[in-house]
């Protein structure tokens, strides 16, 4: 294990049932787009540990080579620098299509590109799936529910989305990606899966990610002000990335072609969440954090609440989160603390 490998495996391999179960006869060639990103790189790790052949495709817009560096040179691993807006010719059995910036700061920085990635990127990967008869999984998002009028959100809810606000490039991009996915399924018989992912956190979130988890942890570790946008009453439900990775693999292996919510239903206000982060950071520091909570103007179209109904995932995939937010957050704080000390964390 190298100095950097703590970034890789925060848990023992044995902790993942899927790692032990793979029959060598079931070894597959798997494409992960966005594989150098936060979620994608953990998915690559798990698929590699299971013994699959993995091709990782990324243009490094928000991802980093650091996240997958530990696999370079492994005979089952291949890295391709490629933008999914352009066609791609590879031969694979499964495609996990994750390529797309996920943080509001990044997806809004070039909203036209976000839409191109969502549409043309998904179109190309579906065209690829159609040609090689691969099973295709789309990483969709809870954002397709917009500012929800129903709470919690189940998969039958059609959403309440502003199609011309600053988040539209992402929300509508993912909605069209879902529509495209089902059109390829209906028209061309492509075998598809759709994961609607709710807020996910964990090691390897970029230092400049801009989402609430990494912002609050870094602010608390650096004793800077904790920035709450609005009055802190907005809610989110956070899942630890290992649970998401389990869910993505279980969905891919299932026969469930309807969209499936993957998230942790434990809901927090952002204010409660800030206090939890400060408490956990203080547990791991010699000196308590001197951060103050400051309230900044609310961001436009910020969904006021979000919580998944995961009945379908429970029923169809036999999946539910196993790791509490507290436990996952504690591992994430350790990661950020160590990454700061080693100065090897991915920074955009
Ligand atoms: P991320 O930004 O860390 O990863 C996205 C990866 O895609 C990056 O490595 C980026 O460089 C790559 N990418 C972006 N545009 C690309 C393009 N045109 N061509 C090739 N590669 C490209 O984000 P993440 O949190 O790992 O999210 C991964 C996926 O999961 C995204 O599709 C996102 O929409 C979805 N998702 C994530 C969350 C979450 O909370 N993390 C929630 C809902 C949905
Ligand atoms: N495509 C790809 N790799 C492949 C097959 C297709 O990137 O192996 C792209 C192709 O270039 C096209 C898109 O996927 O831009 C959709 O392909 P499809 O065959 O469905 O559509 P068509 O090319 O017939 O419009
Ligand atoms: N947020 C915050 N301070 C930050 C970053 C985010 O208060 O430094 C809030 C944001 O306004 C939203 C919630 O935290 O209400 C989650 O935001 P994030 O950008 O993490 O993800 P989203 O769920 O909005 O895509």
C-alpha cells in the first residue's frame, strides 16, 4: 500500500459482500464513464476488487487522475482520456454512465457543456450500448424531482422543475437523459437501468467541490466560517458512498428496469448538519474548531427539502443503506484531515 492508498480503501475489502461473491465465469468487461470522479472512482475500485475488466473514461473536468492512479498498470484496468460528447468505440458487456459534473458550482460554470454532456454524452453511450448489446445504467439524480411538492419523493412523482433557472442545465439535462434512455429501451431494445441518486458524500470529494459536505468539513478543519446559504432550514438526506456503490451494482445486476431511488432517508436540516460536522471535526482535532456559523443569502432555486422513498430499492434490489450518516461522516472527516496533511488531495 502506498501513502496515497488510504484514499482508496477506507474499509476492508471483506466488508463488501459483492467482492467475495464473484464467480470467475461471471467476469465482465465494464465501462465506467466519469470513472475518475468521486462516485466513479469508488465504483471502479469495487469492480476491480471483484475481478472485472474495467475501462474508465473521463475528460478530467471535475475528476482527477489521483482517484484512479492506484490501478494504473493493473492488467484488468484501462484508462481512456475522452469526452463522452464525442463517439466512443469500445467492446464491453456493461456501461455505468456517470460522466457529468454533479456539484452546482461546476455544472453551472459551463451550463451549455453540462447540457451537451447530458444529452450527447448519454446519446453516444446508448448508441454504444445498442451496438455492442451492453447493459446500460444511467446515473440520474434526485434533482429530477426539482423543488418537490411531494415529500418524501418516490419514483412515481413527476417532479417540479424550473426549466430556465440556473439549475436547469443539470435537472433538465438528467431528465432528457432519462427520456433518451427509455427511448433507446423501447425503440431499440437496449437493456437499461436508471439510478436516481440522492446526495452522496465520502472520501475523494474534491476540495473545490463546492457541495455542502466538503465545504463544511474543510471550513471546520481550517477553523473558517461555516457558510450556510439561507436560514439553514433546507433539508437534505445524505448517503455514504459505499452504500451507493452497493446500490448501483445491485441495480445493474437486477431485472429492475424502472427508475430506482438510491439514498439514505435520514433527513437533516442544513443547520443540524453543520452542527454534526463541527462536533465530528472537534472529536478528531487536538484543539476544538473555532469556526462560527455564518448565514449567507440563499441560492436561487435551492430545493427546500429532499428525502428519498426507498421502498422500491428495498423490494426490488433488497438494498438499503447500511452505514449511518454519523459513521460515514466520521470516515470522511478523517480522509479530509489526512489529505490536508499529505497535500495529495485532488484539487481542481
Ligand atoms: P464528479 O464531478 O466527481 O464526477 C463526474 C466525473 O465525470 C468527473 O470525473 C468528470 O471529469 C467526468 N466528466 C464530466 N463531464 C464529462 C464528459 N463530458 N466526458 C467525460 N467525462 C466527464 O461527480 P460525482 O459526485 O462523482 O457524480 C457522478 C455521477 O453521479 C454524475 O452523473 C452525477 O450527476 C450523479 N449523481 C451524483 C450525486 C452525488 O451526490 N454525488 C447525486 C446525484 C447524482
Ligand atoms: N456511438 C458510439 N459508439 C458506438 C456506437 C454508436 O459512440 O459504438 C454513437 C454514434 O456515433 C451516435 C450515437 O452513438 O452518435 C447514437 O448511435 P445510434 O446508432 O443510436 O444512432 P445513429 O448513429 O443511427 O443516429
Ligand atoms: N449549502 C450551504 N452551504 C454550503 C454549500 C451548500 O448551506 O457551503 C446548502 C445548499 O444551499 C443546499 C444544501 O446545502 O440547501 C445542499 O447543497 P449542495 O450544493 O451540497 O447540493 P444540492 O443538494 O443542492 O445539489
